[in-house]
C-alpha cells in the first residue's frame, strides 16, 4: 500500500472510530439523563410544541443540575467554529471562508460560506440550524435552569454561582445573536411551551445592548475573578467584563452608531441607534479599561519554545493552544485567555487546515495572498516597503505570525516525526497549487508544529480561546483613538496605556524586533486616520481566523470594498533550485448591501408577521 493510500485509509479509519466513540458518548448521556436537559426540540422559536419531561426530577439532583448547566456551555464557540457550515453529510467552512481571510473549498453543494462569498445568501437558502436556532435553544435552557434551579439540593453558594454562570451564558448567546442580526427578540425569563406563546416582535438594538450589559454586570457581582481545579475554564468576572467591552465597541461602531443603514420604511432602531453619539466611544473606552484595571490578564511574551530554545514569538503561538502547553511551560500560558471553549483531543483542526500530504481536506479554507502579504517583516516594515521581501521565500525575515498563520511553499512540517518540506509549487504532487489549494497557501492557525501528519494518530486539544486579552487591548486602542485621538494616554497607577503602547506591546508579543527606536515598526506621530488603519491591520493579523474579521468589516462599513473584489493567490514555479512566482486571480467575491446583517431564516419569519426580516433581503 503506498503512503498516500495508507494515509487516506488511516484517516478514514480514525474518522470511523471517532464517530463510533461519539455515538457511545451520546448513548451514555442519554442513559444518565442528560437528554432531558434540552428541554425542548432544537426548533425553539421554530417548533410547534415542546416535549418537556419531568424537570423537577432532574433538578432535584445536584449532579444533574450541574450537568444541565454544562450543556449550555457546549455551543459557546459555535459561531466561530471553522466548520460552522457543516451539513448532515459533510463539513464545510465558517466565517473565515465567508470573508476575505480564506478561499472556500469548492463543492457541489450550496453552503452558507459560499453564498456569502458570492453574494447570493438569502433567507430561503441559508442554513436553518445556525445561530438563530442554536442561540435561542440555549437561551431557553438558561430560562429553564432559572425556573427549577432553586429546588436543587446543593449548597446555596454553589447554586448562586451556577445561576450567575447561567446569566452570563444567556448574555453571551444574545450577544451572538446581536452581532449577526441586530436587535432580536428578548424573552426575559419566560419559558414558552409553544411557538404561539412566544413574543415574536424584535426588540430594538439599544434594548438588546442594555439587556446584555445588565445581565453581564449582574453575573459579575457573584462570579470569582479566577478559577482553579475542576472549575478551571468556567465563566469568571473577567469574562463578563470582556463581553461588555465587545458589545460596547460594536455599539459605538459606524454600522450601529447612527449609520442610517436601513431604508426609510424599516424601523431603524432594530439595527442600531438612530442618531450618532460620540459618547458611545467613551463608554467603549471605559468598558475596555474595566478589564485592564483588573490586572488579571496579560500578553504571553516568550521568545523561547517549550524546550527553552530561542523561538521569536513562540508565546503568541502558545497562547492560542494553551491546553497543549500549560503542562510544559506552566499556567502562565493562560495569562491572555479570558474565555475559552473547552474541548478534548481530536484530529479536526488538522483535517480542516493541513495540506493533503499531512491528512488535510481543505474545508477550513485556503489563506488568500491578500492576507498573507500583509504580515510585516521581522522589523515591522510593511512587505511593500522592504527590499528583503521575496514572495517566493515569504518567511525570510518575516513577522513570526506569518508562519503561525500561513502554510506556504517550502515550509517545514513534521511528518512521522521527520521534517518534511511542503511543496505547493505548480506540479502533480498532492499539495500543489490548483491541485491541493487554489491560492498557493494552506492555513496554519491553531495547528501544532510538532504534530501534523503524525497527529492524525492521536489528535490534539480542540480547546480554543473565545476572548483573548489582545482583543480587549485592541478594543481600547480603537475606542480611545476614535474618542480622544491617537496621542491619548491613560495612567492606571504604575501602568500607562495608549493606542501606541497597545500596538507595540502586541507586536512585541508576536516576536517582531523593536528596532533601535523601540517602535516595533509602528510609526510615531500618526494622524487619527493613520492610527485607525494601523489598529485595523493589527486586528486583522493578530486575530485572524478567530471569528473577528467577518464582523469587523461590517461594523466599520468597509465590506463593500473588502468583500466586493477579486481575491488573489500566489503561484510558484520551481526549476531546480530556482523559484519564480506571480499573483493570480482566485475567487471573485461579491457583496450586497443586505449582507451587512445576517438574514433571519425564512422558516422563522414566515411563522409571524411581527418578526421582521432584515432589510434588502426581500
């Protein structure tokens, strides 16, 4: 059996084993009674009636009560999952392949990421089992928890902490809905038994913002600052404050802050504030500072790997996979993780992102050249301004984040514990451009360097950070620049923070050289507009493939430019030791005005005339 056939056989066998083990797991859950915890079918706000069983029996047991709450955690990272748009039979991409980060994998099916990329998304064809259904299902679970938890036989302190966790999770799912749809239906603490009982009219954007902030603040009053032991990874006070920071930043942004986006016959208050108010930027500044002032989080700056060998920017890489490294370098690797989706070991990320020669299938998408060339040089200089930049040898003297994000021609990956060169040049090899990838790149974010093909044997942790301290710092920098200007500085005791300090600190964490002037390539004396662009670039690079870009270009109202153009790849041809390359057209992206907001699935709006569809879809 040749090695290619063996790898395919190996991957199919492991997939089958994985599916079998999952079936046993879910059988076990049903045996212990967790199947009760759904409370209703997956069709909440889209069902005829519930099939609730004896909730009182469930909540009479403290273990079952805790398991009920744990079930509400399961979907917290759903919207940024790299295979979010999977269907019954196949995995597909996610937000990263719906925007200008990565090319989607071509398929015969009509998937949501392809529809967003091609401008064809609409309420009828969009996936039904998506954010609208999943978020409301979990919101209802929270309400069921509140209804019955007081009767559970557990210590009062534990019960109050669990209720605070549930309150945060409800706010989290509403925030998920808000950034997709604008104002949505707020159902309070009610547990509706039928669709006919549910309030179907959408609340205003402002009402939703204040509800989320209020719920998160209430949760923060009870939740601890940090977790340890078997509670490590559960919601903390910092997660509550970080969620508020995110929501306040969005609320201040152009799309939602008096943009007048909606047509005249549409209730504008559903999609944002009807008038602009600069003070919303001040509120966003203060919300970010509330997290920073906790002094609970920091960037993980480390330029040595787990074996203490020199490795610029290794800390940036490790903080993306803290579950894999805390046993080797200590829990400090978690210092920048505010909220995380916990998950066990799996080969999923490798299958989605790795080149075919190491077992990947490409459904997670292929990095566009447009993104790849934006990572600066190791001294912070933009590639377009550097004589050292060579796109046929793109990692030379480069920002380490490039290597942590992009699999490029000539990079070295581990295969059966041996260094193996990835050949993406024109040819017949399975990783070749046009055969394995349409862009000349694969995606490297969240892949472990020492695993690749051999990781297909044992997998790696699929835990992912949902909110990192980097995001909070960038939230602060953006809001402070918008409200005060680029030169503003806040003094917090012995700590200073400003937009300049934030950008340079993030680049220091990335492993970029400070240079003789200590600027890390961030220019001095920038105008407000220049600082805006610098902050947006850093968000695009540092937070790539973490679910931010899709929403950032919308809230900034630049998607009609960024997602309405030809996307590019880079073709390399090898002739012996010589390489030549050229930029190629890869995917034409099309953006319609309607796509600033997600369409509510048609099967939901058709049930009630009061549930308005987002504008420009009808």
